[in-house]
């Protein structure tokens, strides 16, 4: 039996789900989001739900290997087969070299595993322009895939000169090894001002990715087809958490997931997050899914200096599972290897699109995703509601179920994290990421029930270790 | 007989046209433009060519009323029927008033006649966000129409306060008359910095539209459904040239056009432009079209202070037709009522999209369309090739035939404007709009054959009249 579930995003007031004309109302999702595109009052999100198949293990009714197709239909894998490695390494040594910065290597990692499918390497100019102007790429068949961030490699005049008329170059990691070949290259102008303005919607100084990556970069971009010589490893003790989209898809199959809901984060998990993730699972069960799996998916690449480092966050996430706040049986914790842009509505599309490629068919989006404070003005850089609105309208994301959520806050009466109730607003306390970090830095305890004690302890220890360091070794603290 | 012509934009090197497997090569078009979207090597532009129908006047084979459908399928007309006018005027008087600036009224004009189809009024937030992030709007059926510029109306805090909880407002022209009702309004934040950055790709001070319109505007945008009380007239002696999309479509039918090629301009027509327009007509005839009509379509709304004013340009264009440089039999001169943004690749999409709505199925695009000098740096604001590249890839413009052209320059050997030949580059002289204006301003003659004498004389007289004015009355001259 195959049952089609249509989600009427047009009536976002509550997330109504129509299954065989039976309406299941999920009242806990965000009540503020507007209808999907203005012109669309029709059902726009469709997922195929096959409840019988889970119980039926006969070979004729196998679990589908994928709940959602990767963009472009095929998951891109740019790591060269082992049989060809020696000859490619030999070839790479003979090519002009392009030196990668640490964050360039993070993008090589991301590209190599197909998070960016259908991209086959750093963008050439026609991909760059489509990304910059339309946040999408057109496929041969005329369909669009989402591609909101320019995924590009910059080089300087000197490197361009050295490349000369060569068609291919070798990419050299910061540690000195050749890690990849970029083939059939195209070199084009890197107009930094335009790239920054169109990606962030501001050119104000102080954007972390701009300061770290773009400002120091060269005035040329180099695109081409990427061949990665061997899988990228970080050797930081966390590589086992760096599951590729292919590995994640296999794991969802192994667990016989019939729905996967992804949660992107770059902060420690507090009980508000947990409430929301557990609530989402409950709602999916109510919709008729039998085995929804949570992909708890912390971002593992570049983050700004005052964010909590990855190793600390991973330890904190482990404690949250150990303490039983999230159920390990229905949760997969893995690292999303992308760097952060802090580009709000533009970046949240990338976060969602990459999870399509990893096999997640539901994506949870909250207030001000990928946002930060304006670097020079006293306000949020983005309207906190724009992220989920833009996400719900973005070309190429139609096949993904977007789950906006209501804000969770600390209920001072119930003494726990709860969905914010505007009728008794003054009984709620909002604890931002900045506030949470300030508590931990000052060794103050947050209110009871804000975070499980094991998780909180990890943060306290981290900030103690920072304070034990010489001031010069401490990360700079941004004004967020 | 119906014959399908497929234009292989992928091989842009020459504009190859395949008609029943016979390849017609149009070598005079631009040789630099890259393939359409990266993923598309297939034919992407298709137009249906019906040569027999022109000769056949039997009722069973009428001339099609339209060569290209308006965006959204139906041409929007927001002027209220005369029978309802009195009651609407009466209602408008009772509504909260929103005062329009001159350029706001230009947009009311543009919206009212359906240049912006399928828009039915100033953008609400979901349209604004789609325009800003994706340069397109999604329709009910999932298809996209192009919409690259935010077409919005700003109000200040005081006006927002006066509107209160009213659902509708009346729009008041600078001369004091109520000209329209905006219904079912939505008021949302006007983040000027983000709007400017995403539209222009810079936030540098000195962008003419920003200085004139956005900086002085309020911090709120008001969207809604527009009802225009009567057709907008300028009463400047040029209203007869302001043909609406409906009137243009009728005129193309009356002339039995089987192809319409639009040429957008905001400068006087020199012989290089004429060469290109005449050459395009020749190519269309070679393709098999029997009656291609040129829409010479000067922009009539706001332009920057050092551009030549509309009335002078219209007089100059008349002389060009009188002098026989362009053929009046196959040319329609009309005014495009939109204001200029000078937003390069973003704006050229608007220029092309509006001409779809006016019934043109071919659009000519040149070097650096809608571009200008960077307001604070010594360089072009946009890469001169980006306009035509972005246009060829823009969502929602697939049905329009984009005709990029080679640069025309003054051939000092042949003593005429000719397509630039890079093999004898030093025999060509480039005369930019700025240079042309400088010649005229300084009463110097341009080289023989640059412009027809009648047309040149109009410009000389205009600059003489400027110099006769008090310095304080002269328009400010930008650094372009």
C-alpha cells in the first residue's frame, strides 16, 4: 500500500497534514509563518509514505534506499577510486599548484562527499552567477536545484600567473600534501564587494567569513571539475562523526527510517532544542510515520571565535544523549563538515539543501537561522522571520518538508523549557546563545531545567579552561 | 504549416539557428557570451514560426494576437472601468492617504498597464523576498516568472500611524489628486541596506536611484492590490508615445508582425545602434520571418542627471527616422515608462521581462546593460559581460529570445560605425555615451558617420540651451 501525504503549506497557521482526507493538525509548529509563495495556494509538498513496507520484510517490498533523491538525481562522489590513486597523485605532482587555506580544504571535503550535489567542483562563472543572482542552478532538463552560496576557490595574481595556460591544477592542503586535482579550469574575476553584498545583504566590516576568507583572498576565482585524491580526514578524534551523505543514507536504511528530520546547530543543545526535537518526532508519529529518525547535525567547519568549539559541542551533545534528554535509539549524531557564513536567509537554504543530499526529508527551521548581530549596528543583521520565509519559497527545495517551529523559552512558573505562550509572556525568560555562553563564562548557573547537568558541566569546564589560558590565547569575543 | 525554430544558445559563438535541420548562422551577434546555464547544452529557446500564416488571410488562419504570452498568462490591467470610477473616487476620499513621490507615481503607471504582470500592485513581503533573493516569483502552477527588481512603495512612521488598522489606503499624486486605491494592504519593514546590497551588489554612496528614492524614503513598505482610478498621463506632449503593453500588442497585430525585437535605450541613437538594429532585422529575415518589427523603446522614467532628458531623446529619435537611418515602416517608437535603477545584471532582467509583457519575443542585449561607473571607485560597477550572461540564465525568461550583439565602434578606415573587428583593433574608435555627451557639450563634431546630422543637431542644441542657463539650474554631472 502506498499512501500519499500532502502538506498544505498554504495554511501554515498550523501544519495541517492530510492523509487520505484525515486531517492531522500539528499545532505546535510555528503559527507566524506566512503562506508559501504568494501565488501558490495549492499543496506543494508531497512525500510518499509507505507504512506497510516497514512491517513487510519480504524481498519484494524492500525498504527504499532513499527517502528523498539527491539534487541532480545522483549523489556526487569526487574521491578517486583507490585503483587510480597512485597515477593521479603522480599526475598532480606535475601540475601547477594552488595552495589551499584551511577553509578552502573544508570546502574540498564538502564537495568531495556530494553535500553540494550536483556540483562537481568549485564553481565556474556561470554557476557562480546563477548562485549569486538566483540562489539556484538550472539543470539540463530545465529544473532548478537550490544553490544559495557561491562555493568558490580564490587565487591571487601570482598563482594565476604560475598556472598560465595549464588546463588542470593540483590543490595543496595547508599541511603541504596535494589533496586534489582541479580539471578543465576556468579563471574569472573575483568581485569581492559584489559577492559580499549579494550574499550577506550588507558590506559592513566585521562579517566573520568575510574577514577570515574573502578579504585576504585573491582577486580571481578558479572553477573546475574536482578529483579528490583520498577522503579528507581531520585527525582530531572526531572523524568517526563525519559521516558522508552516502554513509548517512546507508545508516537511515539500516535503521529502517521512514522519515528523517534534520536539525542544524552550532550551539550546545539545551532543553528547548530537545523539547522541539522530541515534539517533532511525536508529531511525525501522529502523522503515521512508524520510525522517524532525528539527524542531530552540528556544523563542524569554520565558526566565529566566540562560538563554542566543535570538540566541546560534541562532548556536550554526547552528555545530552547519555542523560536521556534525547533518545539514542532514534537519533543519529553526525558532523556537517561545512564552514559557517552567518549569511542568514541565504545560508539557511544551503543548510537545508545539503541535508536533502544527505537523505533527510524533513528540515527543522527556527528563529533567525544562520543569523548574527549586525556587525556595526545595534540590531539583528536579518529579520528573524526571513530565514524560514525564504526557505519556504526557495527554488529547488520544494521536495523538502520544511518544519518551522515555535520559539521555546524558559517557563518560570513550570520551571522548564516550554513553547512560548504569548498570553503569559512575562512568565517566560528568553535565554539566547550569547546569554547561555555568558552564564557559563561567569560560572553562573542557568535556571533549573534549562540544560541537563551533564551537558552544562561540559560548558562550564570549557570556559574555566579558557580563563586559565593567557589572555593572548583566548579567542576574540565578537559583540553577539 | 508550423515550423519550429530552435536556437542553440549553447553554441553562442555564433547564433546558430536550426530550422528543419538547416543551420542559419548569424555571425554578427556577440562572439563572447558563454553557454546558457552550465547544465544545459540542449536547445533552450524555442519559437514557433508560421511563415504561411502571413500570406494566408482566411479567417481559419488568423494572425496570432500575440507572439509571446504575458507573464502569468494574462496581461494585468489595473485601471478601474469607467463605470466604477465615480464610486471608487468617492471611496478613495474617505481612506487614509499615502503621499506619492514622482517616482512612486511612475511605478503606479508601470503597474497599472501590466508591464509587471502578473503583479497586481506594490509587492507584499513574500513577493519582495522572492524578488530580492531569487529574482523570480513562483506561480500557482509551480512555474516561475522573472521579477528581479523589488517594486515597492515606502512609507514613514507617521504615515504608518495614520493608516492604523485600515485595510485600504488611497494614493495621492504629487499634484494632489487621489490616483489609486491600494487594497488589503500589508505593511512590513524596509531594510534599506539589505535591499540596496542585494539589488545593486554594492552599498557605496552615490547610486542615483538610491540617493533619489531609497535614502529619503520611510522605514516601512506597503504592499497590496492596486486599483488605478484613471490612466496615468504626464501631459508633457509625449503621452502619445506612451503606448501600454495592450496598445503595443494591438499595434504589432495591426502591422501583422511575425517577430518583434525590442531595443531598450536611454541614450541618443547613433549609427552603431542603427547598424545593429538593421542587422538584427536582416538576420530575422534570413531566418525566415517575413515581417519583423523593431520596437525602439526608450526608457521614459527617472534617469540620472547627466543622461539626456526624455524630450530631447524623443526629438533625436524622430530625426533618426526622418533621416532614414531606421525605417519607419518597420519601426515602432514608444516610451517605456519605467524609472532607471542603474542596477546592471539585476535590472536588465526587468527590462527584458517588461518587453515580454509588451509582446516582444526577441530582446537585444549589449555590453554592460543598465550599467554605470562605480560611484566611488575608478571602474565599471558591473562586469560588462555579466548582464547578457545573467539574462541568458535568468529564471522566467526562457520563452524570450535573447539576442546578444557584438560591439559596434567607429571604423576610422571605412569612416562609419561598424562591428568591431579585433584583428584590426587599432583602426576602431570607441565612443561611449559619456564621450558622445562631451562632444556635444563642447560643440565638437564627432567623426563623420557617427550619427545622422539631424540627430546630432538636436543634441548640440540641447547642450547649448544648458549652457545658456544659470549654472545653478544645470543638472549635476555624475562622474560617468
